C-alpha cells in the first residue's frame, strides 16, 4: 500500500460523495492525557465523520478511551461480530486497552494513525504512529491480525483505504523482505559473540504498563548471546539516590555544567536530583560491572522524584555506557551487539512520523541521546521534558549522515527465538523537528513499506540508530545464530 498523502486517488475505489450504508464501523479512539487531547479529539471526530460520509453506520464510545474504567463500555460495542473494527490512535497510548479490547476477537483490526501536526520545534502533539506501532506489537504477538491506515481524515489515500475496507477489502499485508546483503567473514561474528559472553545488563524496575516490547526472555539472551540480566527494584534505586551526599551532588553538577552549560537555565532543585540520579546510576553500573542500563524511566521518576532521568542517561551514554529508557532489555541486547561489531554510540528511538512523498521517516525519543550524537555537540541543549514539563532532558537534533536502524525482537513464527530488523538511510541536516532528539531519515528503501511492515509485522516501536554501517557483521551474526533477518 502506498501511504503517501499526495498519491493520486484511484477513481474506481473512491466515491465522489456519500453512498448507501453497507456496513457498520466500530470506531474506538484511544489517547493519553499527556498529549494534546483537544487535537486528538478533533481528529477522532473527523475520522468518524469520514466513515459516515462513506456510508458507514459508525458506532463509537463517548469521547476518547483514556482510562481503564472506559474499556468495558468500548468492548461492549464489539459484541456484534459484523462490521469493520477501526482502532483510532488519536494519540499515543500503551497497548493495554487494545489487548483487553481485541485479544480473541477473531477478526482483523484496522489501526488508524495520523500524521504528526505542529510546527518544527514543537513537542509531539499526538505521537499517533508510534502508538499504532506499540499496539500492533502487542496484538500481533497475541495472534490478532492488524492492518494499517496512515494519514489524516482529509487525505485522499485514507478515503480510498477506508472505502475499500468498508467493502471488505482491507489493505494487503506487505511481504517482509529477507536479507541478501554482503556478509562479513564468520570470524567477525564469532569474535563479536565472544565479546558479549558474560556481559551483564542492569534492569531497573518492571515493564511499563502496556509496553510489551519491554518484556524479555532472559534464557534466550543467555543462550544466544551469553548475556546475563541483573535486576534492581525501583525502591532500591530511589534509596541509593536519596543517599547521595550533598558534596557529591555539587561536584557532579559542576562537572555536568561544563558538560552542557544550558543546564544553568533549569531549576536548581531539579538539577540537584538530576546530579544524584546520575551518580546513583553510574555507581550501579560500576559496582555491578554492568555493560548496559535498561531502566523504567517513568512514571515513578517524574511523579515520585520530580525529575526525568533522560539527561542522566545521556551523560552516561557520553561515558560509553549503553543506556535504554522504558526498560527495553532487547533494545539493550541490540545496542551491545552493535557495539561489539563497531557501531560506535547508538540511540534507542521511536518511529514517529512518515512523509512518504519524500521517502522520509522521523525517528525520535524524548531526550536521552548522547550529546556526542548531536548535530552540534557543543550546543546539545538540556531542557524540560516535552510532556512532563520538568527537567532534565536533551533537546537537540541528531547528527546528519548515513545511518542504520536495527532491532532484535521475538520471532512470532519461532517461539523462544529472535529475529532481526534492519534498515538504512541518510539522516538529513536540519532543525530538531520535535522536542527531544529527532533524526529525519531518508530511507534507502521504500519508507511507506517500511512503516507498514513495522506495524503489521508486529515489530517493536523501538529501534536502535547508529551512524556506522555494520550490517555485514550483523548479517554474519544472524547467520551464525540462525536468526532471520528482515532488511529494508
């Protein structure tokens, strides 16, 4: 399916006006209050209006589904086993509601994600596409057939997709590509795997609610890579943070001010906690001999400590520690493997926007990138979180140049094993599109196909960006471990 909003509309599939009602559309919009709910509501209402204009009898809950208490009423709308099921990602939301709604449904779910509004430099107002990606990972893993409709209600291609869906013709599932690229010699793969054996990943806290990519199988990591995980409870980490002495906090903050002087613009109380968080995480890494820190970064850090840990992770990343937010342990394994093959510093990102007519995908996360990955490292501004409105997070564009995006994740066709996703492209030079860290990447392959495959193929919403092309080594490792490669 061509996802370009500017693509010509096939005349044979798009009616010029309303038509007779032929089906029911159950439209369930989900959202999260930390995003722009007014915009999300307007988009969800416009989505319902378009379906009605296409002749559908639209059934929907009152308003947006944002709380667990709203799920039973929404689920009751699915009792009738006829009609098109449209899950509207009005804004980003975790996969919990979708799992409760559609697990065992027995029919496909059409996920509708919107293009990201707002001016350059604004926050992500909706993060709708990433929400669809997260929901799809959970649903596909649970055996639910998902399809993607991407674009706004006024996009001609969206009208075409929905008109066909109401007639029983859902978008075809894209065929996932394999890999026929050049392989590094086998000894390169063996050396990288030897390097990983015995390394340890520090895992802080439990998976965030509804974040299925944050779940992992420790035995798979041990069997394939020789990696061990070392868990730590959040309350233990918070106790360590509280115990950091005043002199140590002051020394760390002075060093951090030299690291990034823009910290001086933030509130002193937040900076004090930021310094303590940085020290506690650094000491955990050092004392437990950890190769990576995979941490549950929300909601407890901002709600209980009054700080976002993003810049602490960034500071450690500049010290060559592999750090991952949202407790993404397979993301940690991906970063460690890439580092063993010579990737250099890398960054865990969401896929948040597609501009198909420019073959452009926007990768982003909310501000924990190493400042060494900034387009201008000397001006890697430290700021407040785009949604939480407290510090401390990075707010800078990622460096331009050739990039690869890689991810190790579960293989749905082979329980107990993994598969590898890879794509390549060029990060463009330009302003930071969204608050946090953004890379506008012109892909080497079809961007629309990549995004649609990412979602309908059940891949996680996180991939790892790196600026050194180590794909030959990754392919060789995949061959050595019998891991399928899906490469764009």
